[in-house]
């Protein structure tokens, strides 16, 4: 697959493969044992989630509890709240993710 080509000339199969790349990357991130700079990584993931398509946003949100260290779960919970305020279509993904985060009772 040559990504330098015009995307409008891609076949349907090539287009499906092209849209699977973000999902494949997200799935690989789940295998990381520990993140050295977890807060910065979590911040970048949330930044990416704010600008990608709705399907990829859902994939990122649903993978967060498996990717992010427990120390960053409070931060992620607050960031998900902000993301949900800007896009209500993410309600189900956010609620599902919140149920899998280990957060302080105060949140």
C-alpha cells in the first residue's frame, strides 16, 4: 500500500486497511508493561483523542484503562469528563471506561 497516492484512488480493501492502522497501534499499546512518563503519555493520548474520528476516539477511550498506569487514572477521568462535555456521542465509551478506572472517591 503506497500512502503517497491520492486517498481517493485507493480501492475499498486498501481503504479498510488504511483505517485499521490506528486500531492496530492502540492494540499494541495494551502490551506495554509500564510507562516511564505515564502522565505525559496520557496527556498525548487525550490530545490525539480530541482530533481523530469518532470511531478512533472510542477505541482510544476504551483502551485507556489497559494502557495507562493506575497513578494516572484520576487524570484520565477528568480528561474524559472534558471530552464528554465536547462530544456527547462518546457517552457510552466514557462510562464504560470510568467503570474500569481506579480513581479516588472524591472524583
